[in-house]
C-alpha cells in the first residue's frame, strides 16, 4: 500500500494541519503522518499522536501515525519514485496557529477548541484538565526513592501524562546552595520543594518528589499544604538501616557512624516511619519493577 506522507510537530493538531491533508483525504489516499519528537514542546509527542489518531478516527480516514526523531533536514538523490509536493493553501488556513492555540489555553480562553481538528480537542482537553497529583517518596537514604520515582515517572510519560521530578540533590544544587543539613535547613529545603510541587500540581502535573523527609510533623505539614491544590499520595519505601547501608556505594553511613557526617538520618538523626502512607513499598523483599507496578496500580484510580 502506498501512502501520502505528512511530517510536522502538530503541537497541537488543529484545523489548519487537517486542511493541508484534505486533498489526499478527498482522493481517498491513505496517509502516513509522522510526528516529530521535538522534546522541547510542552505537549509530548505521544499526546500529539493521540490527537491526530482521534481526528482520523472521527473522519474515518485510513491513516497511520508514527513518532519519529526530530529532523535536521530532508535529503534525496535522483528520482525517488514518488511525488514531492508543496501544498498551496488558502489564506484562512495560514491564519491557524498552534502558538495562538497555546496562548489561548494559557489565558483560560476556551475559544481554542474552535481552532482544533475534530476529535483532537477532546484529547487535548482531557490532558490539560488532569488534576494535579503529588507523590511524595519518603524513606531512609538508599532505600530506593530516586530509583523507583524515576521509573514511575518514565512509565507515566510513556502513557502521555505530564510529569515532573523533584529530588533533594537537584533542588539543593539549583535552589539550596545556601542550606546545610541541620534540621532547620532540611526543613527549609522541604518548604521550597513543597512550594514547587504545589505550583506544578496547580497546572495538572503529576509531581514525583523524592526526599528523605524523616519527621512525621514535617510530612503532616507538607500533606496539609499540598492537599489544598492536588491529590497527595505519600509513598513510604520500607527498608532497614542494614539494607540501606549495604546499598550505600558512597560510604555515607560509614562516615556518619565515624562521626564524620553529622545529623545523618538513620545513624545520628532519627527516621520516624509514616503512620498513614497511602502506599508502602517493601524494597527489601520486592524488586524495582514490582514496586513500580504497585504505584501505577494505585494511580489507576486517581489519574
């Protein structure tokens, strides 16, 4: 089967994009629509692919939609065996702008829906109306917080969800250079993390935060603040000090036991186990994949 190829960002897929394809649709030519995975766009390629598929299904068009890497150029030698056409479009099509659609969405102006291709507007509306969720991964150092949070984030992105990762090491590097590791400084770091999670969740993002967060009082404060604007899910990674020490490839536990590191959670500073965590992951008995599946299963009833 021969198909007519169309390549673009389609961010989002609107009536102008559809109009460019209309001639081949009217000729009953099957389409091959290739979505450039530009990475920097606010709408992921998988979401854009779903928008196009929804439109083609609604219009009953034989179309195959693929995601391809971003392109530097299109190159060919002599006769390539098919036509290469520049499509002439009327001025009204040129007035359609993905940039304008994104601007209207930012302004909460629902008229953006009028510019979208039929079917695509529902896919995008569902995406941008997702209620924000904050998963707060807490546990001892080396209990597996970062590993499991990263794996969950990757799986959610594959499904087309808006996700962001917040983790202590990165936050301290960017926004916490002035902070040490005293109880007061760690609380300041968590205050900043809570504020960032709140701002992201307000915009429908699923936020995966991985912080030791050793004190029940601070976790309760974080929960109280974030539950105002999002669904808050506390994820406790249950692993003993002995197990975490074995995983410690940086020798931090040993240094803490020697007194070289002060206020180290699990050694010279306590970790208060959560009393009301929505999810508890046993990272001693269960592997990463099993724990990831447990988190995703819980999220099925939330997002």
